[in-house]
């Protein structure tokens, strides 16, 4: 009878471990969905986001000819590319080194995961609300740099957590699942931006020909409309229109706040060592 009770207790612990593992997997997937999804979508759309939020002033100083900002904008185009890509590459290296130098199970490692969606959310909030308060270009710099940093950081954390939590036997499978989820998050953010863009311009009074969603026509007018300063269709009708993606930024900021809460809860999942034990030889070091 004693042996039967012991076997039942082991089976019960195993079942609780699997349940906790499933919950942990869903939580990690949600964090990847939001952080990598939003960050990647912002990075891929930085061209139009930059056109929308560009200003001639940075930290109160005027660097461009204020008479025609649209003509001056291409001079900063590569600078805005660096604002996203530079922090993304730096974050990948710094986050990996910070993880390696932190003790297993330490608060420092947990903060690396929690603070990544938090930082991204703050940047999205700044890009959504900032233009209502100021026309300074620091709003755009802040938004692109935080998005780049969060994307680079989470791009490193996902494979690290997958390896440590699920072991080498399940690493490829779980990493593939998480990156697929992140891809779905990117399409979700694309959808939010597209809906916001269409709504803004369908009712916009800033264009002379009304709403036009023909991509080839927008690009073909780059050298005509933008230089002439008529309606900015060459920039996707977003030149100097901060409202283009405002609603999308605010929604994405709320999504990142939710992901931050999920990341915090993720490390409170009970029976952690049991979870690792039933996931293909994970070390359970967290």
C-alpha cells in the first residue's frame, strides 16, 4: 500500500509538472509574440514611421531647413535606419553577456526578460503620445531605438530560455514554435498599423486627391509630390503626419504592458524543477 501511495504521489507531481510546463510555455510564447512581433514590425516599417514623425528639431535645436522639411528629410534617412539597427545589434551582444555573467536563478536574469517588453512598451507610448506634446525629433529617436533594443534583446533571450528550460532534445522544436508565434505577432502589428494608416488617410483632409492605396503610384510620386511639397504621397501619404500610426502605437504599448505582466508571472510558476525534469533533460537551473 505504501508503494502504491508513493507511486501515486510521483504521478501526481509529474502531472503538476507537465501542467506548469504548459502554462510556462504559453507565457513565454505570449512574451515572444508581443515583443518580437511589435519590435520587428516597427523596424520593418521605420521608413514610413520616420516620415510620419520626422521633425526639424532635436532636443530643441534646429538641424534642417524648416522651410521645406520634406526636401531635407532624405538626408536623415540612414540615420533613422541606424536608430533601429544599431541598438538591435548592441542589445544582442550585451544581453547575452549580461545573462552569462548573472547567477542562475538570479533576479538579474529575470529582470532581463521582464524589462525587455517594458522598454518596448515605453517607446511605443512615447511615439503615440509624444507628438501631441512636442514636435521634437527626440520622440522618433526614442521610439526607434527602444524598438531596436527590445528586438535584439528578445532575439537572444528566446533561444537562451528555450535551451535552458526545455533541454537540447526539444530545443529546435520549441524554438521553431516560439519563432512562428513571433511571426504571427509581427503580422498582427502590421495589421494594426495598416488599419490605422487606412483609417487616418481615408478621412484625411491633408491630401489633394483623397485616399489612394496604390503602392506603385505612391512610390512613383516620390520625386514629384515630396519635392514639390504638395501632399507627400511618395512617403505613403505620411510625410509630417504624426497621426498616421498613433492608435497602433498606443495599442501596441498596451500589448507590451500585458507582456511585461506575463513575463513577471512566468517566473512565479510552481514546480519549476519538475517542469525541467520532464522536458527532455533540461538542467532546471532557473
